[in-house]
């Protein structure tokens, strides 16, 4: 990630999985320290029970949304590869055109 983008452009989280299993507390402490050092939120999740999976992703989406709003208000423009961008309005229009009828 660091090779391809400035850290200030990235919204990052660290997700520890398998919180439903007993494991050494030093691993949790190491993960928390790593997340804190790298300016990330840390979540412990369980795919088996679903514990905090939604919370972690909702937190990520919320942070991305807030960053986008902040960037828009401050006039920050992000460079991107125009070829990989999707215009959602064009997508909606094409979907409506396809749904108007068939054969």
C-alpha cells in the first residue's frame, strides 16, 4: 500500500480473525500496537460466529465516506486512473435502458 499511495490518502483498518478461539494475549497486544502505530482501527472478529464482522466493515465504510466528504469540502482532488473509474450515473441510465423491454 505504501508503495502505491500516500498514507494520508488511505483509510486502513486491521482485522484480527478467530476471536472465538482462545489465543495468547500477546498476539492481541501486538496487533493493537501495530494498528495504533500505523494509524488504524483494530477489530477482533470471528467468521464462525460473525462477531464484529459487520462492525469492522461498517467502520471502514464510514471512515471512507467521512474522508470523501472532508476531501470534497477542502477541495482536495485525488489523482486516479481515469480508465478504472466508473460513472454511476451512466450505469443507472444503461440499466434503465436495458429494463425497458426485451425481444
